[in-house]
């Protein structure tokens, strides 16, 4: 059985590295004991997202419903023949990840099956389920059962997940519209309504969330602080490039941070994390 456990964890790592170089680099900066659990969380999130965004021509509604059922069955029984779900259930059961977080995430994935834009309340619910709870799942792993530390870092973790997601929204405006027929800017229901004014409103909110998130990063356990800080620096760099780009530019091309720059930011985090003072 241990061989199966180990193999499913390796498959989650393979999925993560295939889909996200920046996230993978951040995980490699974690202490070894934290790497496999976070690969497993990312693998679960990535697989659900693929059902919604990639598996065109299939019955996505049924696939996502089956995925939800299989997820909870895996958690309850401690076993799944789906290797990504098996790895995830190990982490859920070991670290006590709240079922509410899992359900909120899957609810947001389901929302994408029916919505091409979001009203204010829906938008906030979507951000919570698609991003904030993912940060909270990771935080459950990071604190290793320390409830006081979890509660202290809960708000910054939600802010960081939200900021990351909103930066992704701005970065992916072109592909979200052209490939998925969706727009993730609050209060926008027509593509022609997108302009630099409502872009700036979203950016101002992101900036405040990054400020709150940094305070939380300062107080993370040493074994994960550098990895999370490196991801933070990457998204700050991406955010800076997006802020300098007008909406018309974002609608034409996807803003990127080069792999060389990502490596440079990883080294930058190695130097700067040592002077991040805990509060």
C-alpha cells in the first residue's frame, strides 16, 4: 500500500510541474516534508479546473459531479483508484482540511459551467471558492495542527489567494474571452465595458490584499516562508507588468514573466526572506 501512496504523490508532483513552472519552483523552496502535501493539493485543484476549462465536447456537468462524488468517497474510505484524488485524500485526512473548503472550491468550479460574468455577490463567492480556500488548504498543511497560528494567518492567507487569482484574471483576459467566453472583472457583463478605469479599481484592491498577505508571510513557519515569499515576489512582478499595460494591450497578448526572471526572483527571495521580521 505504501508503494501506491508514494506513486500517487509522485503523479501529483508530475501534474504540478507540467502545468506550472512558477508554482513548482515555489514548492521546491519548501522544507521537504511540505512538498508532497502541496503537490497533492495543487493536483486536485488543477484536475478540477481542467474538467471545467479544457475538456470541451464532453459532459462537463456530469464529469464535475462525478469528480465531487469520487472526492468525498476517497476522503471517507481513504482510498481512490484515481491517483490524484488518492494523494489528495491522504493530505485532507492527515492535516484536517475542512470539507467546507473543498465544497466551496467545487461550487466555484461548477459556477464556471453556467456563468460568463459575475455580479458582485457572485464574484465574491467565486473568489472565495476558487482561490481563498485553496490558500486555506495550504495553510492547514503549513501550520501542522497549530490552531492558534492558523487563526492568526487565516485572513492573510485568504488575501494572498485572492490577490493571486485576480492577477490571473487580468493576465488571462484574452484567453478567458476567446477560449472560454468569460470575463472575471466585477460589474462587467459585456466585453466592451472593459476599460482602464475598472481595471484600476481591481488593481487597487489587489494592492491592498498583497499588503495584508505580506504580513502573514512574515509569520509563516520557517519551512515554508521562502517558498510562499518567492511566489509572492513572482506575482508582484507579474502585477507590476500588468499595471503598466493598458486593457487594449492585455486583450491582445498575455503578459508573462520569463523563466530567467523567475529564477532570479527565487534567488531574491532566498536573500530577502532572511530579513523578513516576524511580528
